[in-house]
C-alpha cells in the first residue's frame, strides 16, 4: 500500500501546485497575496469554509472519540449547528466592518475599534496558538498515521517534513487565494471519500450504527446513551466520570468551544475576504449546519464502529482498520489514509497561511516595517510563511507533547472574543475596559482548567484540587461565564467616557450597509427564545430525554434488540431542527444575507494602506521609563559640570 499511497500523494501535490500557479498568474496586484484582494468567489467560501470548520475539529479525533465513547460522543457532531449560529451572528458584520473601515483582519478591526494595543497583543497570542501549536498537532498526527499505516516504511519525521514542504510550496506560490482554492478541492475529495468509505463499511461489515454490545470501548462507558446532565467530578486527571465524560453539560460546553472555530483567524479571514454575496448564508445553513454536522453524525459512526472493534484504540485502531480495508483492496486502504490526511492538511494550510497574512498586516506592517506595500508586502508574507512552516514542522517533529499541551487553549481563548465581537458588531455600549477586564479573568480561568496551566502550576507549586474541565464543563464555558459578568459590570461603569463618535458612526452605518431583519420586538424575542430552547433540548440538559424518547416493542422484556438507538433518533431530530433554526436566522432574518457592498465610510484608526509609525502600549513605555531612570542615578549633564 505504501507505493500506491505515495503515488496518490504525488497526484494531489501536482494538482495543488497547478491550482496555486493558475491562481498566482491571475492575481492582479502583489498585495492581493495576503487576502486575495477580497475577491474570493462564493464557491470558494462555501467549500473552503466548510473544510476549515471540519478540519479544525479533525475527523481523526472525532472517529477516535466515537469509537471509544459511542453515541454519547457522536452527540458532539450537533455542535456544528452552534458553530453555524456563531458564524451567522458575527461573520456578516465583520465583512461589513472591513469594507466600511478599510481594515483587513479581525485583529485589526478589534484593535482599532477599541483603540487598544493590549487587545492586539492578545489577538497575536491567539494567532500564534492557531498557527503553531494547533497546526503542529495536526501535522504530528498526520506523521504518525502515515508511519503506522505504512508499517514504518515511511518514518514519521520524513512524513512531517515532506508534507510541510508540500503545503508551503503551494501556499507560497498561490497566496491566500491559491490556498482557498486548494482547500475547497481537498474538502470535496474528503467528503466524497467519507461518503464512499462509510457506506462501503456499513454494507460490508454490517455494522451501521454503534449499539450496546457491538463496540469494544472503554470499560464502564454507556455507548448508546448519555451518562447524565452533569457529573460532580474534579475533572479529567483527578476523577473518572461514571458512565462516560459526555454528560449534557459537557456536550453543551464543548459545543461552545467548537464555536471558537468560527472565530479562528483562518475562518474569519475567509469571511472577510469573500466577494460573493450569497456565499455566507449558504455556508452557514446548508454546508456547516447541514452537510458538516450531518456527515459526522450519520457517517462517522459507521467507520468508528469498526475502528473500535477488536483494537487497542487510539491511532492503533485507525491503522488496524486501514489494514483491514487494504486486505480487501489496496485502493480502499489508501483511500482511508487520504481521508484522514486531507482533513489534517487542510487545517495546517489554512492556519499557516492565515497566520502569515495576519502577521504581516498586524505585526510586521504596523510595528516592525511600517509602510510596506505591494511587492514588499508580498515578500514579507512569504518570508513569514517560511518561518511559520519551519516552526510548525519543528514543533511537530521535536515537541509534539508541548504542542499538544498548548493547542487546547486556542479554541477556548477564541471563544473569549465573543464579548469583544458583540461590542464591535452589535452592542456599542460594550467598552474597552469591560472587554479587557473580562479577557484577563477568563484567560486565567481557561489556562487553569486546561493542561497547560495545571501542569505548570503543579510542577512549580502544589497540586490543584481540580483537573481539566471540572464538573465536566469545558474550559471555554468556565471562562466565558465569568467573562460576560465582568465585562457587563465594567462596561456599565465606564460606558459614558469611552464611546467615541467613530464607533457610533460605524454602528449607524451597519443599519444601511449590512442590515438585518429581526422584526418587531415580539419577533426578535421569539427568535432568540427558540434558539435558547433548541440549545437546551439539542445540546443542553434537555438532551437527556434522548435516552428514552423512543421505546421499541418488546424492549422492556428484553425480547427485541432496538434496531436504532433512541439517542440516535434524538440526535437526528435535533440536527434537522437545527438546520431549520439556522436557516431562519441566516436567511429570513438576513443575519448572513448580504444585499449590497458598502463603500469606505471612515477609519477607526489609520487605514491598512496608511501604516502608522511604531506604537508601543502606554504601560510598556512607563515601564521602560522607570527602568531608564533607575539605571541612570545621576542627572544628565552632571559629567559636563
């Protein structure tokens, strides 16, 4: 299978380079290398956006979770509906704000709107987490998968550096537009492979859904039901939740963390750079909430059943299943490896290229080399891209454990941007002080409910009484809960002296340039109330009803095994109603429908093409001033006297 696999990768490499070359030849201006000149067509947004969303979760991890925890982990797929809701809530307004102000990235928009360098620093740190640790984890997993499925014929290190060079090659040629086109093509390939392999597996091995007794998984796990509403445990690493970790509260909080995908640098840059007016709504409703959630919900279990059957779990289970397929036909084994590798490659390419673009706009062009334009800006982005890929490959090859510890912080910290985005897009009374105060509190909470903070604290000081995700509540939910409270209190106290005329003008321009139709106060209340009701029953505590919503004849006496688990029926019903909900918000309320393309209104700060000189935060300047005074005890001029 190794020869066939290498040949398949070679064809995909050649095709990607061809697409990138054609894209580069049609690029009108050098600076379009960063964002495609905001001319990404609607089909690019539709397919690449869904590919990035699915890749950020990774099919690799989802299959392993379902193979270990059964249908309670399969419930996580409905979280993609929550991702679509968050995307519909913010992406259109970010798109409009970028057109109105002339700014190019979400980091520039937030930093300029609130006039805060501290927020820019936080966004650069978040950019680093997505660009290096998250991408490194994906690349490391890809190397391990290739190494195990080829039985060691291709070393993991060789696979890591080879794939990194291939991804860098087409990215440095085609820029953001070329990367989007390649991701769109790779997503279609992955979707076709997922449909084919799932249906083939279900029909061949006669295991269409994971029911009790069919899957060998972790001992004590309820495979076809949710273990409860909440587990009062100290968290992973301290306690083992009874019946499995995926309670309804864990699923709801994990879905909130998944919403960080819609706030990631790659997904936000794609939304801002798209030119098609209909691409956003179609992506949110039919692709992410529809195909994205549905493919994982319905097709994922067919593969996961066989991955978990008769295996030791983990990557070994993936490799064992690949060998079973290869024993039937080598093409089947190669197709399965391509399916896993495609999703991981999409994540690495998207996060690396968006990181290079944002780094050039927000760091290099603003602080290091102000005034970069045209060819120099493109050159700076290519150099940044080279450094990023070297960093990713080195982290994946030499520090996979450190990357795995830092990577979980990315989505959780991205979710903490929701208050800042609410202020930028919807609620002008949210102030800079409120946003920064909330980020400080929530950042501390997120770090100390994830392995990074727990490991660092316990090695330096003493053991903490909690582990990861205490009470089976994801760190993103813990952080956002306190974030919103602190933000609201501080914003109410400081709103009178912080709201500027430029911010008022921007929110007034939203009404004309990117309007929404939420209707009267009654209709508005009904829409958001129904959204909360859906979240409660589909992902929240009400999802526990799925354990017993459907009682099959004879089940009580044990004479008939239910053909379809009751929880799976509830999951499908929740998914279908979720699609309707997103359609109602995205299309009927026009949260994602773009009617007109707005012109430049005003700048919240100097425009993207008018870079300021180096700017340092006030607290940095004050600290350096104190340090300078301490190092110079004698007044200036004393030597001359």
